[in-house]
């Protein structure tokens, strides 16, 4: 059993994946656009089937399992705080 399968056996789960995001901006008085790239962690809330349907089977993801809903909520807040 993989760690994703073990985590999905717990009553409360969260699916996370990482993506590289570019923030584009233009400074006042400049014509050339600049960008900043950053790897961000996202939470997927619609289940594994929908995730695979949206991104394909090759997209990496992690399933995080929690015994209590409060632990799951703390995890989600931590991810939100990092982003």
C-alpha cells in the first residue's frame, strides 16, 4: 500500500499538488514587463477522480490523511499561510 493509499484510509483527507506560477507586472515608467516565478502548493477539494480527469494520471499529487477534522483544517491553514 502506498503512502497515498494509507492516507486515503483516514476519515479526513486533503489532496495537494505543486505548480509553478508566474506573476507578471510592469513598473510605472517602464515599458517592459517583468515576472517573478514561484512554486506554490494548491489544495484540490473535488476528489482523486476529478483531479485525474482535470490534470491526467501523470500529474503528481499527495493525499494527506487526518484522524480529526481539526487537524485537516490546521494543515489547510498552514498551506494557505505559505502561499
